């Protein structure tokens, strides 16, 4: 794909719509965390998202870190990586 010429006639136009009703952060470094947590809530069908805010961001980071650690320290995961 690299160094290939792009045929702009083949590109399908699309529209970008602004998502409404999402939590906002006052601190720019929380935006990625907010996106991850919003996607998590959406995938689990959770409606209440009021706990995703700047005041809880550090706790959310710790929880996400622990969840990722647990996932990658899982014996089945580690066994699959050794194969």
C-alpha cells in the first residue's frame, strides 16, 4: 500500500457528524481515557456515564491499568504467546 498512487476518483465521500451528549473533559490529556471508557460503556449497553469525568479520571486510569495487567497476565494468554 505504501508508495502506491492514490486515485482520488475512487474515494467515497462521507459526512462527519458531531456526537451529542458525550462527557467532556477540561483537561486535554483525559480525552483518550474518556473515549475508551465511553466505548466500554456503549459496548456493555450502559446508559449511566456520569462517573466518567475529570474528578474520577485517575481512578479510571488505575482501573483500566489493572484490567489490562490482568488480561495480559492471564495464564491462557501467556501460554498462547509462548507458542
